[in-house]
C-alpha cells in the first residue's frame, strides 16, 4: 500500500495543475461510480492474456469492458457453421473476476466480415445468416452483457442512399429492413442487455458532420416510431486535438439531448484523441490532448442520459492510433502511457467525471 501511494503521488505531481486532483487519486471506475456512471475501455485480448501489468491496470481502472475485435464476425464466426467463443469467453471471465461488466461489439457491421461471407451469403439466405449469428452470439452471452452495439456505422450520407444509409452488404442483401431484423433478433436473444446503435463522425460543427447528425437522428426516430426494440445510442467520439476549433459544446449537448428525448440511454463508446498533428513536445501534446478530453466529456456528461464512458483502449502501449505521426514519435492519446503511468488525459477524464451531478 505504501508503494502504491508513492506511485500515485509521483504520477499526480507530473500532471499540470489544471488537471491535478488529490495526490492519492482513486481509479477512474471509482470516480465514475460516485456519479452513477461506468468507466471502461476497449480490451486487447492478447495483452490481457500476456501482459500482467496491462491486466492489473485494466482491472484497477475499469468497471466496463468492451472487446476490440474478438466479437466481430471475422473472429467469432470464422466459418459458415462454426463459431469461436474462446477469446470472448476469456474476456467475460476476466470481467467477472474483477467486477467489470462487459458489453458486446458488434453484431452488424460492414467491415471485418469473414472471407466466406461474400461467396456464401445471398439475398435468399442473408436473413437466416443474420438472425442465426445474432441468436448464437447473443445467446451464448445471455445475461452476461451490459449492452450490445447491435448495428454499427449504418449511416453515411455521402453514399447517396435514401435516409442517409450506408451502402453495405446488409443493405444490398436485405434492404433497409436489415435494421429491424437485427434489433428484433437481438431482443429475442437477450432482452436484458441494452440494444444500441453505434456511430462516429458526429462530434464537430462542420457541414459533413451536421448532415450525419441529422441522418442519425432521423434513423433513431424511425426506429422508435416503428417500435423497433432499441434502447441505447453509442457515440464513438474518435476525436482530434487539431479539430478543436470545430468543437462547440452546445452543439454536442443539443444532439445528445435530442437522442435522450427519444428515451434512449447514451454511452460514449470509443473515445480517444489523436495527437497526429500536434507538436512533438510531450508536455505540450499531453496538455492539448487532456483539454480535448475535459471539454468534450464535461459537455457530454451534462446530459443525464449518458450512463457510461469508454475509451478505445486504456494505455498508449496498445492503441490503434500508434504510428500515425509523421515524426514517428510515440502516440500519447489515452489515459495511461506505455509504462502505465497516469497522464494529464487521465486527470482530465477524472475531472470531467467529477463534474457529473
């Protein structure tokens, strides 16, 4: 305990005063729980298996876990008649052993489909494959999931489809009805987990993102009007420090308020902050990234319907944003650095969580 307290005091001293909290700061899961929220992160399956430091810090900081990849079609459904639950079951056991709830990602998406999909799935059998996949995967984890991203990234106005729908294999095979099919199947497979719709590119005040916000709202309103069983919305929040000139808190609050008005719970599902266009100076980068986290989450958490915040990863050691910088400097985009030290971003998230009343 003495060594742990010394570590926390050392980490706190490294944080800029604007984001510094008490010297012996509680984990993010405690900050979240104190305000009726969950804090979690996308979990790297291999790292949880093989990196004891990573697994220890994940268990300490998080009370919600979402798999990065292992419940996507290409991994969990590798052959037409075969499912592979070994990685997902490992994550479920890890969560249960550390009082961490789990959410599922994702049941319907246009990417990471298995190789067999294109040559096997046709207009005649697509509904059967979709329903079987949802019933099998959700059924396997029935009663063990907090929520599911049932449909992921179905809106893309530039594709020019009616209602802003993205041109995906599911749309081509089943038409717009694929959404109703998916949510109806999800409700039958596990009616206790929150069934959500998840999307990105909704954060900034630009013409493109405003058009997408309107299309997403229209989709959610249609689903609710048709009494489709959807209970939640996932706001991915893949942010960029260089885009902050386009961030307007009142726009985000209004958008989330309209979603809440439909009776939906809201989760910030995949939050991270790219530092690709920031200066190389570590202190300046950390400060800029932390400011993005704090401003965004303070605005988002003003909406009472927000029930959870998840970052897309916990540590810079395991992030999809690695190697994005032209100068090859290591990315510093998540709450913990590559050595699992708490960064200004961690303190900014804690500060924002503590603004929740």
